[in-house]
């Protein structure tokens, strides 16, 4: 029996050849750039997925290429329902355009190089695996879980490298007749292993775009390429097949796959397929007790991109942050191009950050504050509203009811020389906005901070009555307003400054009046600029609130 007959026996249902598929999915043109993001639908959208997707998408778009979303769902036990929709809605939310993938409703495919779910590509994989078996590059293996355990235990005890190689690859050198005999006894529970030609102690040389030339120990393991049970391929085989058929030019993927490259190169060689360009992206790290470590899916909320939006960061700010850790040139570019968003920046894949990128809240806050400070008041309104619709519907309703009042309230001191850049995230916006609404004011007033000690209600009510007579907040600029307030305060025995206060035994200082007004108007000691706040609120509302003692 020859290898081809063995392949026919193991895959009787496969009647296509790999050439059929190569014809079915033709070249997209010699220089057409194709990148893809290939998440496994095992839960939430990992920040690393967005990081790699941004690089791949930007690079493809810069070169008028194609960016694909491929769902790597061969681990059926870990597949979570709804995860694909979650990926797609995140790409939409982040405005990261995807050209091909399961993008139609019900995850139907867009594009001619699908199916884009690996679980729908079983027949394709079987064709390619059959080809490897027919050419002597792969073989069936019936090692039982117990046998695997004892191999592992022995390797551990003898401090040998783990894996199925040398004498441990029990099924590698069987005759085809022996395979057939075993297959007839047990046609279900076998795996297919790749027959590695790698030699122990030898090194391979390959190139990664960001890291340059890499020397790495060659792969000597006969790794599994098709699992028993569901007979789906492992990641490795699927990578080689899919990236070949989808005509991926650049494989942008996490650094954790770097050590698998020697094995992947062996498979490309066995098929005689060209190898795509590899771009292994830095892992995102966190400092924990002074040490850097990988983000943990279970322990670190930051591993889920949605966490940042729930924490109130605007999506553009998070994209700016990711870009700044992707490419160190981005931050200075941002400073030079304050009005442009990241899509105007050209990524150079050779220059990408190749060491671990850090989750750094100083940088996250800085970049997000910068973003929220630079957009127009209308844009700030729109983005806050969009965020609030998802995370704070009651605020969204309030904003929706009074758009112009809200925009004026948000706009206080923004884009002026005095701009205190008040907002780093949407929770800051909420804190400085909510009290503007009258219905909220009534609620917040019940819990407002105590007024300064030297302020008694009777004096203040009198003060308020008098102040109402002279205040013309619309007709005065800030200087005039403040000069008037100081003079008026003096009349009511509030000193204009410290010196007067000490020398003349005043009731208090003008600052106390200002604090009184802040608390009365905003139910808080920290408010936007008092003068501007009064202007936005309008005289009638201001005095209603001042009297609400
Ligand atoms: N499914 C793999 C992962 O989530 C994708 C790696 C790749 O992009 O090839 O890590």
C-alpha cells in the first residue's frame, strides 16, 4: 500500500485536490497587501486583538489592500455564543473597517475567500491534510492519553524537551499496512501528525519584519495537525492553509506565536507554498508589584477592550493610546497634527514596537484628556451622548432633552487660554454636567456639601436679594463681574482679600461668597468656572438656586 492509498482510506470523502482550491481562491495580484485578524471566539474582545487588528488594518488600507476578519473557532469546547457578534460590533464601534469576513447579519460572509469561520472549512483542511499524508508528510497516530501522560512524565524526569520526536514518535515509522490495520480496529480516535524533518540541535533562520533576522532552534516535534473527535485542524495547520488560500501577504499576530514559526515554515515547505511575511506584535504587559507581566484574561480587567469604554474613555482616545504604544513616532505626530485622527498617520511596520507594550494609566489619561480637550463642543456632546446611551441612559435622556444648554455647559472655558482641560473621561463630563439640569439639581441639593461656617442663611438671603438687583451676567465680562462681586461683597462685610480680612475683622472673604455660590448652584465645591457657569445657567435659574437654602 502506498501513501496515496493510505490517504484515500483516511479521507474517503475528499475528492478535491489542493490545486482545486488554489484555483478557486486565485492570487489577488502580485503586490496586493492582505492582512487579517484571526481571533478565537472564546469570550470578550482582547485588547491584544484590537492592537494587532489596528496594525493589520492600517497597513492594508495604506496600501489599498484588504483586511480580513477570520474566526478561529476550531476549539469548539471554548467557543462562546455571541462572541463573533461582539467582535464585529467592536470593530464597528471603533470604526475599524473590515473588508472581508462574517460581516452580514447572522454572520454571513462578505468576500470571495471564505468561509471565514474555520469551523466551516473542514473539508478544505481535510483536502490539505490528505495531501500531506499522500506525500508522506503526515501520518496517523493512535497514542492514547495514558501513553501521552507517561511520555510527558518520562521527559520531565529526564529533563528532556517535551514533545513527540525521536523514539517518542511511536507511530512515525510504522508501515502503511500497520496504519491500516490499526485504522480498521479504531477508525475514530486517532490524530494526524506532521512528519517533521527538523533535526535536533539545528537552527533555522527566518525574518520577522519588526524584529529582523531570527535564529531559532528548528522544530523537531511531530505536532498534531488534525485532532481526534471532531477532526478539526489545530491552529498551526489552519494558519498555513487559510493564509495561503486567503492570499494573506502579511501575518500580523501576537508574539506568542513566534516560537511556532519554525514548525509553520516546515509545513509551507512541505506544501511548496510561499511563506507570508511575518509581523509578530508586542504583547501588552502590566506592571504588577514592580515587575512586568503579561495581561491575564482572568485577573486583569484591562485585557478586555470593553473595560476601557465602561470606564468612560472615548474610543478615539483608546485608539490614540494603542497607536502610541504600537509606534513610538505616533505621540510626536499627534502633537504636530492636533486636528487629525490616527487614520492620517502612516504606520511603518519595520518600526513597530517589538518589546512589550505597557498598560500605562498616565499615558492613557494623558492621551484621552488630550482627545476630549481637542474636539469641538458639538463633537463632545455627540460622543458623550453616544457613550451615555450605552452606559448612563438617564444622562443621555437629559442631554437629549436640552442639547443647546448641554453644549453650552460642556463648552465652559474650552478652547480658551484658560482652558483647564476638564475632561479625561466621560465620568468627568458627567460630574461636571449633571447638576446643570434642574431635575438633577433638586435631587443633588439634598446631599450638597455644608456651606462655609461664616455664612448664615439670613445674611445670605439678604445678600442674594441685593445681588439680584445689580447682577448683569450677560452684560459684563469676567473682570467686570469679579470687580463688582468684590465691591458688593465688601458692603456685606466680605473682604476682597486676605489682608483686608485680617486687618478689619470682616465676616469672611469674597472666596466664601464664591464657595457659597458654587455649592448653591452646583451642589458641589468643585465646579467649572463660576462666572461662566452663571452665564450658561441664566439669571433666573441662578437666583432660584441661590435661594434654595
Ligand atoms: N486565533 C489566534 C489567536 O487568537 C490567532 C493568531 C493569528 O493571528 O494567527 O491568538
